[in-house]
C-alpha cells in the first residue's frame, strides 16, 4: 500500500483530500491528512467579523466535516519533513512515511518581526485582522471606539489576499458612516508599495476610490518599528505616522516547520515550479496554496485553480507520465468597496487585472474592475460557495482554471 | 516607451522610469551620473551594495528589501541611509538593472 500524505487541512489541503479521494485507487493508495487544529476557519470572513457583518459561527466549522470518509485525518502538530527519508516527523516524535507528499501548510502572520508590534499594546491599540483572535478582538474594540485616527497598515509584501487591507479601509469608511461618526474618524492607509495595489491597472482604479472615500494614503513606507509609547509607526528613513488605533497586517511567513525542515526561502516559502506545482528540490513533493513561493496571489481562489491542475499532475506522476505545466497564476478576487458594493478583478502571471465581465464574456453578470452591488453579492455568495463547493473540490460551473481572455479588455504585462 | 540619454559622449537607452534597458550600456560613469541626478555621491559602501545587487541580478534572484537586509552585505537601516527614499528602486536604477517587480 502506498502512502499519500497531505500536510495542512486548510483551504488547499482539504480540496486536495477531496479531489484525490475521488481519483486515487484505494486498493493501492492510502491518503492521510495532518493538521494541528480541529477547526477550519474561513479566512475571508476575518474581513467582515470586525464590522459585525459576520458572526463567529459563519466562519468557523469543524475540519472533520470537510474531510471525506476514505481519508485518514490526524490531529497533530507537524515538527518537520525529512525529505531524504521520505518521512514526516510529528511533534510527539512519531514518523509518517510517504511515497508522495503534498505541502499545504499555508502562511501565518509574524508580528514578532517588527519591534514594538506584539508588545504591551497588542490587541489593545494595535490589532491584526488576519487571525480569528485578532479579528474578534478588533470587533470588540470597534464596538465602543469613540473615534480618532485609524491607520490601516501593511508591513511588507507579499501578504495573503493582498487586497484585504484596502477592503478593510473601505469597509471602515462605510462602518463609521453607518454609525454616524465618520466625521470623528480620520482614515489613513499606509503601504510599502508606491500606490494602492501591486498591479498598475487596478491601482489607478483603487487610488481613485480611496480619494473618493476621503482615505489618505501614505506610500513607500518601509516600517522599522512601532513606538507604542508614542503611538507612532517609524520607517527606516525616520518618517513617522501617528495613530490612535492601528490595524496592521504583519509580515506573512510560511510555517516554521518549513524552516525546521530547511526547505524554505527567507520567508519560509517552499521553492516550487510555478507551472507544475512540483517542489524544486524533491520530485515526490508538491506544494500548493499559500505555502509555495510561486509568484501568484496567496488566495483561496488561486488554491482552487491550483488544486485542479495538481490533481491531474499527481495522477500523471503516479503513472510516470510527464507533468502538465499548466498553471498560469490565475487569481480572481472580489474587492469589497463598502456601502454594499464590490469590484471584481481577474489576473494571472502575464495579464494585468482586466476590465470586462465574468464569467460569461460580454454578459457577466459580474463586472470586472467596476464597483457594483452584484459584485458585493458575489463576495457574500463566495462564503456559501467556499463551504459547500470549493472545499469539497466541486468544479464551480462556468469558471475555468486558466484565465479566459474573451469578454475582457486586458493588457499584457511587460517582462 | 524608451528614450535615449547622453552620458558623456555615450548614448544609453532607458525606459520611461529611467531604468537602463540594456545592461551592456552600463559602466561606472553611467552609475555616477544617475546617482548625481538623485543627489548621491557614490562611496565605497555604495559600490559594495551595487555590486551585490548586480550579482544577484545575474543569478536571477528576485530582489526585495528583506533579502538585501539579510544578505550580510548591508543592513536595511544602512541601505536607507545610503539610498534614501525607496533604496531598492534607487539602487537598482544606479546599478543598471531592472526595477524589482513588486510582488502580488
Ligand atoms: C483577512 C483575509 C481575507 C482573505 N480574503 C480572501 C478572499 O476574499 N478570497 C480568497 O480567495 N482568499 C482570501 N484569503 C486568502 C485565503 O484564506 C488563503 O489563501 C487560503 O486559506 C490558503 O489556503 P492554504 O490551505 O494554503 O492555507 P490555510 O488555509 O491557512 O491552511 C493551512 C493549514 O495548515 C495547518 N498547519 C500549518 N502549520 C502546521 C503545523 N506545523 N502542524 C500542523 N498543522 C499545520 C494550519 O493549522 C492550517 O489549517 C484571505 C485571507 C485573509 C487572512
């Protein structure tokens, strides 16, 4: 009996467990998935929790519910991978042999990377919303906050769902308007980038929205430390930005198990072939989701597109056939813009976010790069799709794995 | 859109943001001229950093501030002192290599 081992039962690992449970012959293969948690968190929901739009029960469910019966689910912290021995060591010292390994241990926030961030003021005047605990603490803070200067901040790129901090700023604007206290709140968006987003086309649209919503933007800010006694962010050139309430996205890193296994880059991401999703160092190891270093967005939608291609590549690998180099970096995200509206962007390795309609060329109903109410409904529907289709590996009707070019106005990216 | 720019009596081609299009046009005089435009006088320390960046570029390593800071060649703090305001953007321009693509 051969062993297929999946590390991490988050978005990507769960999808792979479901796909492979269908595809692999159980006479030959045993599938095991390991995670240290018992709960599955719907991370896109962390954006809505602070504003009382979602409740905890909307975004937390049991991992077990989503792992198919034929797959063995183990609850344990993973200590390290021993790639030369084809084995994984768990925290209690137990070793699991594998013939094929899938790494899907995601990315986490690392507030300890910035001096002053995780000290006395952590979850008092300095918050993150990239964890369940952070988003919940922030919700409680916002419920009673009387106003002042709110700073929404990105520490360094890359981060998961790179538009989430912008969406947070937009949603904050409408939250305070709704509470009839927008005049008591100054909102400042502080970013290490030179504009609102990483892609020029989307940046132009988003810069415009920031301006419309009276959100001031501070660009090229490379944070060195937080002076929490003075309530200020300090950058390497000595520039300071003060705050009353700081909502920061700390440095994102792959899990430390990757460092312990000596398999990662300087941020613990595993070097991975961006088209086949095979690890660059080991043929029988594949990486998907936030854990890899491929230059695609760290997003659930990306993991979904990857999972379809990876499933096929694993079947090919098992049969000894050449891998399909098919992954094109396709990402597709809704961007909440507040007041019940959203934008939708769609892009890949070589194409800028495009304008047009999605998923049907020329018809939509979703409009790319344009604020609309139906896009917002799409974002909310995404939660249902996530729990009921995405995790189970159901193909989403009409949405193809590689990016479609018809019906969209796109520009080729240079280089 | 590219433009031609005269440095001394040599014509070099740069893109719309002023980055060299062809590294073979680069030499020390080009570096010094671009540095002057942003009010930097190149010292020995500057050169050590520029050489490191060029070397990384040759090895096709994607550059970011964190990588430079953990290289042992220069700390992030000193990198900012040497090349104020967007050190990576400025230093790559002087080094004659492409502006690092910001990650997604
Ligand atoms: C605020 C926010 C908003 C977002 N919004 C969107 C959105 O709108 N659309 C979208 O597509 N994506 C969004 N994302 C991104 C999306 O949630 C992630 O890209 C996706 O969850 C990645 O899946 P993954 O399986 O790679 O990692 P995860 O889902 O994080 O799973 C990793 C799993 O590995 C386990 N693990 C890690 N290390 C160990 C260890 N040592 N031992 C045992 N277990 C371990 C963890 O417990 C976890 O269960 C958002 C993310 C955030 C934070």
